[in-house]
C-alpha cells in the first residue's frame, strides 16, 4: 500500500494559462496517484514535493475544502471553470476514506461554479446526486479515460483503476442527467491499444453510452514517463520494446505512425457518429478552445 502524507495547501486551485483548454483553474486533492498507470504523464509533478515516488508516496491536501471556499469568496461573481483533477485522479482509492470531493462539489453548488472532471474510478458514482444537482445551476462535464476493452491489457497498464466496463457505466449513468459526458480515448499506445478492433469497439461503446464528445490522443513520452514506461515494457512486454521504441523521436511519435493512426481515427469517427454532439462551453470560454475536442 502507498504511504499517505497529509499536508496543508495554500491554494486549492491553480490558474491554468492556456487558450486551448476549456477551463481556467485546476484543482487536485491529491499529489501522486495509486492507479499506477504505466503511461502516466504527471509523474514529473512529484519533483515539486521533493519526492520521486509518484505512485507509492501520495500527499493529501487535508485543508483543501476550507481553502477553496476562501478562493471562491474572493472571486465571488466570477463563474470561472474548474477542472477537478488535471494532474491526479480525485477519485483514486484513498478518496473512499477522506471523502473530500462531496464537500468540494457542495461548494461548487453554493457558488454556482462550472466544473469539468475526468476519472478512471467508478467511485465518482458515490457523488452522482451532487453532480446532478450542480448541473442544475452550472455547466458540468464528466468524462472517463478508457484505453482498451481488453481487461487483461487494462490490468497490465492501469492496474489499480476501475475496469473499462465500470467506466463505461459511469457515462451511461451521467448521460441520464444534465451533465455533459465524454470519453477520452487516450493515450493510444503503439502495439498495445492501437489496433483497429480495439479502437472501433471503444468508439462503438462511446456511441452506445450516448456521450456528447470524445477526445483521442497518442502516447507522448516526456521525462520520467518515458523512462518508467520503457522500464515497464522491458519487464512485462520485452518483445514489443524495439518496435515501440522505433516509433518515437525523443518524446513524440514519428509522423508516419501519426498520419496512419489519424487516418484510422477519421474513418472511425465517421463510422460511429455521435447522436448528441455537444462540447463543454461556459460563458467565459472562447469557442476557439473547442478545437481540443475535434
């Protein structure tokens, strides 16, 4: 089991400076994540905690609810969009014990703050009623990241996350409310999750769940992520090491692979069009930011 370290935070939300993201602030209850996804892009963040053990040394911002309310009061009248967990999953297993999310959602309801969240945990359904209530006073977007329909592969690359079917059920449940739903088919991992059959089934499931949008992205390997990802490949899938490595120029996939994959994705999006295609959009968000979801 991981080591949990309680800390006090000075700020609950970090300002996001980007014209391409549909939110203004990022709120992370935890630093580090027990899902242990082998491709996790956020491993760099532990540098700021003077720690290198992202998966087994997890920091808990125990005072985050009180700090968040102070921030919301100071910005009273500004309904700026908050992303609930851009670095780590706010519904990772330890949330069962700390139960910080319900109080955070209650504050968003109180101040009518629009919110976006993406999770790999069906623990979010514990707070279903709160998100539904929030959606009556502000825009709400619930998304799940799903990389594969093969449970053996899922257990290998995302060992402590909810199953893919459980995540699809999250979307089915929230699609019954005012909440906008989305599926993040990302990262697409060469030789592991990039087959036509796997991606086609994900797109098909997205359509069946009546989601409003989907996002796709290819695996990027920056910093610690690249080191740890290839360590995992060498240990568990050594026969794929040379092939996967050949696709990358540094941190990024080579253009030949990217073009082939993008052509496949275009065909799949045409084959599985969404019935109720909508994007998260609050009044403060510029339409050009919607390009993220195209």
